[in-house]
């Protein structure tokens, strides 16, 4: 009897696209891995494993050398005009990334921000 059970059970295989779809469902706001797994008739642990692999693929490989940008702090003697002060007050970004909190005020250069975030992620 035991031999019949072991030979009749076969491991299910799933296409990469299906796995990706399931994992992306778990990443939606408010979604739970258990709920998504149950909806698809899958084991929670299997979905967690797919999710770990998928997220690992998304993370860029870390380079061994870190390139730092030169930074200088300059004080301005000119008082801020009311117009520039209101623009700076409206332009404020706060980021929590890899255990580092970054505050950005005023206009932000997208390329410089991209480089800073890359350095923070590599830490």
C-alpha cells in the first residue's frame, strides 16, 4: 500500500510566470502571503521561498568598492526671499533606506539622489 502512495504522488511544477504573479500578489499593500497561498491552493512555505528568490533577483549585486561623492557645506550670507522660502518649505522629502534616514529640503538633483541611495544600499 505504501509503495502505491509514493509512486502515485508527483511533485507539482509551476511556470516562472505563475510564480512571479503569485509573489507580486503578496507584495500588494495589505496582502498576506497566507491569503495569497490559500487562494491559489499553495503551501505558505513554498510561496515564502518563491518570494525570497524573487526579491533576491531584484536586488542589484553589490560592488566591493564604494565610490563616495565629495561634499561641501557652504553658508550663504543672503537672506532667503519669501518666494524661495515657501518653495523650500513645500519641497521636503524624508526617506528611510537601509536603516538610514535622509531628509531632503528644496530642489533635489535626481542623479545625485540616485548616487546617494546607491551608496546607502551598498552599506
